[in-house]
DNA sequence: CGCCGCGTTGAAGCGTCTCAAAATCCGTGG
DNA sequence: CCACGGATTTTGAGACGCTTCAACGCGGCG
C-alpha cells in the first residue's frame, strides 16, 4: 500500500453540499451556515490512506462528504477490531478531545469537511442547532455500536457476513434506488481483510463464508467485489435477526 | 426468580442526591433543578426484577441513583448479549424515542430517578445545560461501547474475564478508596451467567476462566462473589490492553 | 514477463461450546 | 439448629467452529 499525498480540495458552497441535510450542520440556519463556512476547509484522501493515527493530536473535527472511512482499534500484538464505518454525513472526532482515540483510514477515496476544533467547540456553545444534531447522531451511533456488540458476541460467522452484506445493501439501496427492488447489486467497499476486522473474524473465514453464501445461492459474485442479492428476504433469513427487526421505529 | 412488586420511593431533594454532580442534571443551576423536580419521581426495583422489556412503551427517561442495571438484547433463539452496564448516574432511555430498544434489568436493588419523557424533552430544548451534559455522557457511552467491541471481537476468554474484573475493580476503587491501594477487594455484582452475557461467552467458560485466574494467583475468591486482587498490575497484564491504555486522557 | 496485492482453498490444531453430573450456596420450613 | 430444595457454580469429556499455517490462483502494473 503506497503512501499518497494529502490533497486539499477547493472551497465549496454549503448550499450545494451533498450531505447538507444529514450532517452535523443539518439543522443550521443560513446565518449559522455562514459562520461554519468561516472555519471549514476540505481535505481529500486517496483509498488506503490513513487520515489520522490513534493518539495523534487532532485539532479538527469533520464530516465525511463522499467516500468511506473506518475507525479501528489495534492491540499491542496486532489484533485489530474495526469499531466504526463512516459513511457520507457521518461525524469524525469528539468535541473537547484533542487527540484521536482510534485510527481513521480512508477505504475509498474520501473527502471530508473539516472544522477547526476550537472555533467549532465555541460555536457548539452558542448554536444549539449544532449540539442538538450532534446528540442525535451520537445516539444513533450508540445504537449501531450496540447492535454490533450483539453481532460480535453472539452471531456465527455466516450470520456475521450476512448481516454485513444486509447493512451495506440497505444503505446502498437508500442512495441509489429509493424503491425496494427485489434484486439489488452493489460494490463491496471493503476488502476481505477489512470485512474480517469489522466482523471479528479472520480473512480466511470471511472468504470461506462468502463462498458458502454463493454456493447456497444467497448471493452471486461478479469478480471479487460486485455482489448481487437475488432475494433480500433470503439474505435476511441468514442474519439471525428478527424478521421484523430494524423496520419498526 | 419470583416477581416482585414495583415500589415507589418517597420524594427526595436534588440537593442531597448522591449523583447530583455526575448525572444528566450535573450542570443544572438551582432554578433548572427546581424545574426538574417538578417532573421527577423515584422508582425502586428489587434485584432480578425487569425494569422494562425491549419494544415496550417507555414514557420516561431516568438516571440510575443507586444499584446496577443492565441493557441486554435477545435473539429469537434465545442468545443474549448485554450491551450496557448501568451504574449510578448513568442515563436510561432516549429522548425522542417512545419505546424501549433493549431489555433493562435490575441486577441489584435499584433506585432510579425518572422524568416524564415529554416534559423532559421540552426542557432539553430550553435548557442547554441538560443537552450538553447528555451529549457528553452519550459520547462516553459510545467510547465504552467501542472498547467493548474490541473485547467481544478480538479478546480471548481469559482476557475478557480479566478486563471485566479490571473495570469493576477500578470503578469500585473510585468510590470506596480514592487512593490506589495495591490490593483491592470487592463484591461481584453479576452472576456467572450475567458475566457470560456481557462477555459473549458461556457461563461454563466464565467459571473455568475464573478458576484459572484463581489457580494462577491473579485473583482470590471468598465465597463465589467476593473477589480480591492482590496485584492490579498482574491483572492488567492479563487483559491484553496496552500497559498505559486508559490512563492517558 | 514477473512481481505483488488480494482472494480462495485445504488440512490440522485449538479454544470455546455443549451436554452432563456433581458440588456448593442460600433461603425456607420443620 | 438442622434438613431440605432450588438456584448457582464448578468440573469433566467430547464435539464443533473458527483459526492457523500453507499453498495456489488471479489480475493489475511496472
């Protein structure tokens, strides 16, 4: 994995922002947005590049604009566990904390909208709309983390893979095809190793279970990355979740 | 486990509250506290009693005042995973959500300070101090959940047990003995089965690893529940964590 | 062309689970 | 005070699922 240079991206108007209505700024009024524009700047990273290392000084917080990033923890002996998958509109960093608690890595090409930390923290105090939205997003993250705890602690390898595919498929569908098509196709944004880091498995087990799901007709593969799900119901049956789980809100 | 009747506890002044400075109300001024007193009421539960079932209607949020509660998720076939351990000052429920997302159970006798949900949500809008503190607490919870994801996904059974004991010991020390005594003793608030639900293990594996830690002199047991840790350093060596992990903030 | 990153597949080992039985603890009633 | 019964915990033996170690296949790129 070669090291790429970090690239600064040209300024952009918040009005045109693709994550305007979902990110931490979602509830801001025009004047508040203008204030945010004062302290924001964009950064781009290439696939594979590290955004920040755990323990490093972090003088910004940010929103993912496009692309996918991951949060991972690493033990002394090299065991790794992914603890977050950051999608467009997701928030990176913690107000009030000056160092990074996790490794942040770009798994695809990535653009982030960064805010200098100090001014952002001051704005949080004076702008309830930001703090409100951040609370809501953090509560959602906490729910997601707890669902992942169930997966890590109690699901079988096959159920783990099926759950991950279901999550990616559902998210992909919400962007590409608002209607619930019976059959869906998407590109896996993660390597087998990244999948294994997320699921608490080895990459060999991931590969074997992918093959098993293919053999059983739950998924089909074009190349290594493009996944087609003929029946979302059949996939859901493999996740171990309640049939109605996640739909009632 | 017999079903006990829920008991209402007599009113109490916020000024005397043992969690006054750590709970969701920690930053409130006197007038804000007075407002909270209007919508608060206490509830007590006996050890083993269920506070609320996942999916049930939940028209309050609450703080744990004394005792310990757990959040657990259950799969259709009965597999269970604990996703939260609620200690005094911890918050229960989610503003804006009218049903419970998890089973909440009292593992010891428990007293909660409950707020009617609707008035509490209104207060959150008008009282930044509450929302600020809740955000801070939620971010802490998220960090804890992510640390638990590493444990569930990557640690061995022995490391899991050692980690749990270390967490309980450290918390207990922060209450009972502010100084870092070399040797510490505490009562386990969890049964073997509850420990297994937290750690993603079977209760038999928990029991075996407890015996192994005892055999190796990492812990000593008086009865089944009272644990003594002769050397906190020796215990920390068994957790798999960095030697300096968790201390730098 | 040959290298390298990524993915697949195989075989053996090991850690945890499952099933089973015995030991211990604790509240209750005699 | 002791006996009893049920809940909890411990311990054992075998099974099983995932990991480990290893070899091989595939595709892109210098």
